[in-house]
């Protein structure tokens, strides 16, 4: 009998989804103007990449 790990995948998907809404909220408040608001939508979808970039920048890498 094969073991399935769907609960782990579902949990990480839920965390990513909550992160998208949190990122949209954060970036939307920081935006000023139409193009910055459109860019905020893009940033919200790819928030993990921006988070890793900011962490590496803070570490001086």
C-alpha cells in the first residue's frame, strides 16, 4: 500500500495562499499610483522570491 502525502501538500498550499493575501495587503498599502498598484499584484503572487531576495540583501550576500 502506497503512502500518500497530500495533507502536507494541502497545508503548504494553504500557507502560500494566505501569504499571497498578506503580501497583497502589504504591497497595496505601500503603492502609490496605478502602475505601482499593478506591480503590487505581481509582487503578491511572487512574494517568496521577494522575501528571499530581501533576506539575502540583509545578510550582505
